């Protein structure tokens, strides 16, 4: 998955420099073809002699007619859960459990280039099913993915490893990307929350945090206090509660962070996200810290 971009990846072989000698041209064409499917990801299938560009299917389909997976108890897959594993020189550790997992980050998607190929747990990838790839969650894991830009959500079954591009959090199947509207932008900020059978979140109860910390939503960080203050006033005016400016240091420099919280109620988190969207602001980043006065 290291070569997956969510939209288009490397240029096709036809874009290589053309040479007058046919033999040399054939060598160049072979060299320009894409590499292996996942850059060494566990369970990856053998690369094809020529890697086509990734993208959407040529025939439209109605994503609303596709059923979301039923969240059920499954044993850990025999393949794809080896830990640690190394991709592109970086070591990854598969989590012992999905319990308590909830994280925000960037989602991308993959489509026709990998359709029918084996996922990391040796199941054929189906771009018309609601599935996903994640670097460290056990395979399989069921999770709810929410697009923080538009509030859309979908339940996916995670059966693959990746994405190994930058700091991306999850790679969605094409169907899941369409359901969330991510196929239009290529990437989007999302929240991923692991689910137990019946669709119940596996996150720890907000009333009894195991680490003694609470959650905050960080809306911005500024070098100038007046800018942080202006944002906090704007958030107060929009009806948001618990807004505060926190002074801290980063790399020896004073930073003023605008935070909302503590906040652990999911309905309140989604309401904050909707308000930020209406104000034209990016989604907040969830952080966990000791309670701030």
C-alpha cells in the first residue's frame, strides 16, 4: 500500500522517455512499471508484470444499496497479525486488542488497482464492500469511520494493512470512500472507533478513564495570544462551551492553544465538529491530558 495515494499513483509506462532503439525502449517500459502492491506489507500478493493506475471503477454503482457489514465476534486472522513487522524501514506493532481504540487522522482510499488481490489476511480485496486497511489494529476489526467534514459515517471491516504513506490513519475501500464522500477529495479527516458485536463502541467509559486523563478538542495553536483569544471569542459566540486558551511551550517557544473540554460525550463531539464546519474551521484534534484548570 506504500504506493497508494487515494487518487492516482505513479505515471504509466507510456510516459517514459522514448528512445529510437526498440530494445532499449522495452527495457525502459519495464523499469517504469509500478512496483509491488504494498511495499513489503505482510500478506501482500506477488506484483503483476505491469501495475495499472489506481482509480474508481468504470461502471457506476449505487452505494446506498450495499449493506454495511454486521459487526460480529471473529477470531484473529491466521495471517496479517504478525508483530512486529517492517515496511519501508519502519517497524509496526499490531495491537493486542481493539478495546478502547478511537483515533482521528487522515483517510485515503484504494480501488481498481487492487480489486481481487489478496489482502493482508489473505482475503480477496473487494472494492464494492465496506472494508479498510489499518497499520496496527488486529485483523479483522470492525470500526465506525466518520468523515469529520460532513458527519457521514460507515461501518467497515478492517482486513488489510496500510496505508504506508505519510501520516495517514486508514485506507478505505472504494465503496466506503463513496459512502463518506472521500472519493471526491482523495483524502479527508476522519475519526475511527472500534466496535464490539452489535455495533457498540469498544472505547472506555468516559466516567472512569483508566489513565486518569480526560479528552479535549484542540481547535488551534498560535504564537500570538491575541489570535488565540480572537478564536476563543468566536467559538464562545457560536455557543460552544468549555472554551479555554492554554499557554504552553513547544521547542522553546511559547504557544497558545485553544481547547474545548473536557468533553467525552460523542454527541457533543459531533456537535462541536458541525459547529466548526459551519464556521469554516477545520475539524478539531482530540487529545487526552490531565484535567486542566
